[in-house]
C-alpha cells in the first residue's frame, strides 16, 4: 500500500502540472487571437 502511494503521487503531480501548463498556453494563444481580431476590425472600420 505504501509503495503504491510513493509511486503514484509523483505521477499525479506531473499530470496535474502538464494539464495546467497546456491550459495556460491555450489561454495565451486565444488572448493573442482576440487582440489580432480587434486590431483587424479597427483597421477595417476606423482607418
């Protein structure tokens, strides 16, 4: 039982870290795409 906990805890920690990293990367991309969209709309309708 103790060996299972010792082996599984780091695996879960790595999985959670990877998931958080992927979510943060996706958010950065979506923020960039939103800024680009706003920029394009400004150029189209204001200038």
